[in-house]
C-alpha cells in the first residue's frame, strides 16, 4: 500500500495521520524533494530516506498525533557525522527539510448493535455527523441495501457488520468507540455486555431498556464475575431524560433523538470546558 492508498484507508477508518514531505533537499540526500511518507499511530507507508532521518520524522509525526496537533511544521536535519542523531548515523553530506502535515483528525466512533426500528432511526441521525458509524446486526435483512437507503450520502463513514454472534465484532472496533446496545434479543444484549465489560477502553457503553431489564442483567453479570465498578460503567436507560417524556416518548424516532442528544457531548466535547477542567 502506498501513501495515497493508506491515506484513503485511514480516512475510511476515521484515524489520524501525518503526511511527511521532503520540502527541500540540499547536497547528497537519500530522497529528492517531493518524496512523501504517511505516518499513522502504529504504521507508516512509503519512505523519505530511511535511517535516522526517517526515524526522527516518524517520532515527531507521532508526537504531533499524540498532541492532536493540526498545524503543519518544518523539520530540518543535517546528514553529517557531526549532526545529532538518535537512530543511527547518516553521513550523506546533505541537508533535508521535511514538511509534516497533520491531515486527519481521528473521528469519534459509535457502534450501534441492533438495527431495528430504533437502531435505524439512530443511524439516520448519527449518519449526518462526521464520525465512524458501525452498524451491527445478527439478522442480515436488517442491513439490506434497500433498508439502509436513507443513509445514502452520509457524512459519517459507514461500516456494516452482519454478525450472527455480534460480540465477535467488538475486537474490530476502534479504541474509544461508544457502544449502544439495542438488539432485538435480550440474550444478545446480555452476551454483548458481558464481552464489552471484559474489554477496557470503550468511550461509553449504553443499554436500551427498562430498570427491570437492568436489574435482571446486573444479577446475571455479577454471577459471571463482573464487580460493581464494572457494572457502574453501563449507561442505562439511555437517552437524554428531557426528551424521554410526553406522548411521543416511546416513538422510535424520539428515542433515537434522545440517544443521539445524550451521545453528542461525548462525541464532540467542548474544548473550552476541557480547558477549564
């Protein structure tokens, strides 16, 4: 995969990356001006010259990713015996200036398990937002193209998973994903919760249902070894309470709207509030 193909793949997955370009090359250098490399959180594609030059560029690119940087920067490196190096010596005799451009911000990810009436309405709302949206159902018919036609032209990157055992999808979801469990089968919900609580790193875990359903689930999950602090991670019932009142409170579209409203500040937190903290 070259850097262009990798850039498309990162975009489809909603992951961040830094494009590294040889902006200027003077004297003897391993690559000419214009050579490019893409750096992701765990992998890089193509090359700007290898050795200390490239290792330094990768390290700096990943520092930018970790900091959530959005502004490009220049990095100049001399390829001589006297030049500082951390990753081996390069003594070509030239000098290289690299342009590091953070091109993508990692998109938040939501995984909706169960694309029934409420799940489909929730997908219609979330699909309008710049996020990675995973739709998972054990029933293939729920993910049929004609049924999902209302999601066409979505701003979100859609990922469809027909999974007879839905919890098997958990391992393929991005770290920090927000899980919302709305399946048609309480046994599926219970199995998903058991598997999800055994994996750290979710953004949040939400379960649709009544207090009676949650009371039964807590007994089951406790019997499976989940401690109280793990159960406390589960948001249930889901949905912004202010929207879960009135005559339409049980309408699928209203439930979906309430769930999306509750998710919104988790997906797109206010940076000013974070700074105040």
